[in-house]
C-alpha cells in the first residue's frame, strides 16, 4: 500500500496525470498501414492508441509493428503494406485505466509501459497517463518530502 | 536537493540502476540504414545507443529517424536508405551520465528521455539507466516509506 504522505506529494501538482484525448496522437483502426507509417514516423511517438469510429479504444500500435510488415520471408518488401489496416497489426492486449486512477496500479503498470490509456465506463478514449508525468511528480516528491516533513525510522 | 531517506529507499535494491553494456542492444555508426531498420524493428526498442569501433558512445538513433529517410519529397521511397549509414541520421546531442550516477540529475533527465546512456571517463560505453529501473525503485519507495518510517509535517 502507498502511504498517505507519498500519495499526497505525488498528486500535489496534477490531480490525475491525464493527458487528455484532444492532446494525444491516435490512429483509427481502419487507417491504412501507409498512413500509420507516416503518422508514427512524423510525430516521434513510437506507439499510439488506436480508436474505432465511435472514439472507443480498441488497441495500441507501434512503429515497429508497422515496419515489421515490410519484412518478407527473405527480403525488404515495402509493398507488403498495401491493403493492410491498423487493425491487422495492433495490440489488443492492454490494460486501460479508468478515472480516478488507482495510483498503486498505475505505478506498477508504468514499469513496463511508456503510457497507460485511460477510458470511461463506455470504453470511450479519455487520454493517456505517461511515465513522463509520473516522473515529474516523483521529482517533486524526492525534493519536497524531507523539506516539508520529518522522517524518522520506526 | 533529494533527502537522505528518499535516496536510501530509491537506491536500496539497485546500487546504480545500470543495465550494463553487454545487455544493451546497440548499433555501430558505420552500420547501413537497412541493417539499422532491421535491428530496430526486430528488437522492439524505439531508440538505441550508437557506438564507434572503439566502443565509445557517439550518438543515439531511433526507428523513426531511419524510417523518415524513406520518405522522399512526395512519395515513399525505400531505396533512399541505400548508401546511408547510421552516422548520417543519429542524434549526437545527448547527455551521457558517468558512474556513480547523480540521482538528482538522472531523475530530471529521465522526465524527457526513456533512457540515459552511461560512459566512463574515456567515453567508453558502460550501459544505460532506464525509466523502467527507476520506476521499479519508485514503487519500492512508495510502498516502504511509511511502513518503515514515521513521517510528520514540520
């Protein structure tokens, strides 16, 4: 369990760490892999959430998953991308969070994931929680804890 | 400044967070971009350190930097990779750390970087410090602090 002071300091500057949907680059499940390749290369994120036309979260797709489709059995075959869609290569095995976030679970999930997608009760995409935002809060905690509190071994 | 108890708890399980060079995927500056594309796609890391033949750190290269070379002015031109080397596209603007790491500086750098390369005094590549390892230590800190210590507001 995470203690109350640690939780308070981690959450002090940002109530829920959410980067909201309108500020997150996403792809649609029906986008072509050529489009996905362009978007993933140009935005500089190696993995983005995939939505359906109802703006529900349906997966995550990475640049390496798209590029991997261009490697044939023996050779580099960029024409392999033709006719394939994001839904053909995306990961559907993910652990979306809901608001309010469970800080303990989120900290655990971020050990192995660069971001956690957040959805509402209808699976509508709300945004993402990133390692970057959590690490900002960890910096705050590390600097403030012993400035603001006396810490003594039990 | 980071307090002594926070530092102790963060460093308790791993003295320096280093993933040593032999366990880190790297590219050589003279590798072709075709080779870099294959390696970056297959290992699943979006960015790796680049070494010279003396195993010194000379840059970082990402999958998106390599793929970006395949986009011509108007079209997708995979043949653009031919004849280009990793040294032609890599970032040389980086902030390598030295051992023993400065925890405060490292925590700050990891807000904007997924890993920090570590070198010795001769710029020999020693390994990397990752957000993943730091987040493991943050989980330990978050769980143990108020179990092991009494924390009272000053």
